[in-house]
């Protein structure tokens, strides 16, 4: 008997575990703050110091004459310098997440009156353009399946508004069960349009919604009345698991003979819309009453007749291609059927735009190579997120191919105050340009710099390299370089002569390849295939203390 009871309890525990949501991540970040606190919904917020290194914190000094504003909106992080700035949040790949980014723009004394326009991105994917900012706080939402070990939330300068400074007020990340929103291919993100609690007097979120989805209230509407019922409603069978409370309120037409209930969605940018309707009958109808209706989108019939169930609920999802409508506007209408004695009713709704396919990101070998550079040079650690994506929004110091899997084609690191020796970044095998000038790099020039088969420019000017020029550079006949000037310093005495000679041979090889005549200590040197009269004069200076000789080479002529 005891064994049977133990087995029974174990089965109950397993069933309970299976019925509970997998909330691997439940994170709320107060951007621009270093403090932690718990809000009225029992949600714990943390500062953003652990998730980003760039930007600066600001306190919102004016709150638009409002005495009540949520605490996360009283600070923000702004990004006045770099073009793209990203939060990096460890989540794990294959996690189904809801991601929200919050914004509240109130002008401080030293800011322009008009709100900025900028891009919002996640994991290298375009998310939204933050524009038409109102005086009230607002947020953008996306639901998707992660492809990387960490997710990134990025704000970037918009190409049409390059002087506008991006900012962000708060970020929320919530894990969702994998079975939620299964009506859409998981390779596509769901970009939130709205989530509505019809007939509700206040918004609904955690703890009523265990996934902390925000259901905005719509207590009434013109020509419609609210109906409420505290009777328990069974929602366990609904695949997207809405909270029970949003199904205990509804709106319907106050004119019992009214035939339509319409919902408009203007100014949409994507071709496909994913909408979930939730219906539950809140009135105990008599045998002579019937509520039946169908759903139309822009006058096109898309559903069979719907009869909302009593004390249970019905969830219906639709994917609608609105590209044929042309103007980015569409509306759903609930139209009563001919045998219905009551007007249509609606309890709740979720609407999303279906985004473009989720990217696999920049070539992973290149991402790891850039990470090696960032580990070696603290000056580069402000950059995170995808280095190339979305297209047109790379890190400030890289250039990329515009292919399905982008690769790095240029490193523009002139004047970044880099110090020390160069780490091996030879995995960046598509590099065409490397500019490391005007830094404080030291040590020997790495031989791997001569192994980039596509490289056509290498600039090492104004650094403190020492030793021999690698033969991989001097012997690479496929390498055409533009060297502005090269300073050789701190040379060991017994290597000095050979190093200077190597440096000049290296440099003159470039002059010869470019067809430029030059003079060495007054003696003319005429390279082959020279078709111009321009020349460069080079003088080698001698000296007693050659171990500290500095030699600057002149600019390459462009023949």
C-alpha cells in the first residue's frame, strides 16, 4: 500500500511539473540605473551595469507634469557616440522568449524638443524604427526562438536621421513554453502589434499571466457595452494559455440587432499578420438565444460560424496576407450570422506582424576572431551584438559583405589607442583592408598579416613595432599595399641593419609595384613599367647609436 501511494505521489509530481511553464529566464533591466527594486507586481528589477559597457546613464528630470510614473522610466541609457550599441543577455540557444524594450522620452534642458528617430534590433535582426514618440511611455515586443547563447538588444542610428541620439529605458526578457504560438513557423519572429483585454478596467500581466504578457485594457468603446462575469472559465485547453481574467470580460454591440464588431490595424509594414481571437460566452443564454458570427478581414470571409462556449473558452488563430490590400491598413470584422439572435462578442485578442526569417548571424569564425581582438584590447569591448547585422548596421570599426552569412572585409582601427602586441586574427580570411595606424602597437609584426589572400591594403603607420618585416609580407607577390609611413623603433643593434634594409626593400617593392620611380641616397631607381614622371626621394640616415634610430618613410606615390 505504501509503495502504491509513493508511486501515485510521484505521478502527481510529474504531471504537475509538466503542467507548469518553463520559465528559464525572467529578467527585468532598468536601463541607466545601478539599483535593484521590486515593483507593485512583485517583479524584481536590476540595474544594467552587467549587460552593457557603452553609453551613459541619465536621470529623467522632467516627467511631463505626471506625478505617477513607473520607476524604470525615471532613468535611461543614451548613446551619443557610437553608431550601434547592444545589451548582451545570457539566455541559451533554443529558448522561446518574449522580449520587450521600453522607451520614455522626456526632454531635459540641454536636449532638442523633438524626439529622436532610431533603429531597434535583436540578435542581428531588424525589429522596429522607434519614431513618433508620444509623451507617454511605450514599448516594442517580439517573440522568437533564440539561435545563440546570448540575446542582444541593440539601438542604432537611423540612416535617415544620423544625428539623432538613441536611448532606451528598460528591457524585459521572459521565457515562454515551446508550445505557445505554434501556429507560426519558429524560423520567423512575431513582432507585437497589440494585446487587448476587452472590457477590462486595467491592464493584466504577471502574476495573473504567468508569462508576464501585458494585456492592455479596453474598458469600453463607442456603441459597445462591457460584460463581466466572475464565473470560473476553463482555459487549460487553450494552446496559447491566456490568463483567465482576460476571458472574464468582453465587449459587444449595445444594439442587440447590431451585426458588426470591427477591429482596425493601421500603418502595418509587414505582409503577413498573425492574429489570435479569444471568445467565451459570459451570459447564461436561454434556449431561444443564440450568438453566432463569422470573421472577415477587409470584407473577405476567413472563418466558419463561431459560437462562443459558456464557462470555457475558444482560441482561434489566423495568418493573413495583407500585401494585396496595398495601403498597410486592414481590419477584422465579426459579422453575425443570419440565424443569430445576439450580436458578436469578443473577450481578448493578440495581433502580431510576422517578421522576416531569423538570421543565423555573421560567420561564426569571424565572430570568434573579433572576440579575440576584444579580449586583447579593452578599447574594443564596448561593442557587442552581431558585428555586421542587420545589413547597414555594422560595428563602427568593421566592414562586412552583404551576403546571407556576412563576413568581415575590413578592420578600420586607426586611432583607437590600442596598446601591446597583435593577437592572431587570421580567421578573418576575407579581409581586404587592415588599418591599424595611429596606435601604440608593439612587438614584432605578425607573419599572419601576409597570409590574407584578399588583402589589398595594410596600414601600420605610427606604431612601435620592432624586429624584421615578415617574409610573408615581402614575398607575397599577390599583395598590393598602401603604406603611408612606417616608424621602426627600439631595434636590437645586431638586427638593425637587416631590419632597415628589409623595411626599405619592403617599401620599395610597393613603389615598384605601383610604377613609381624613386631615389635612394641620391641615386635614381627606375622600376619597370613606369609611365609617369613622378618620383619619391628616400634618404637613409646613418648614426653612431643605431640601436635607437628612428626612420620615417615618405608617402607612397599614386602613379
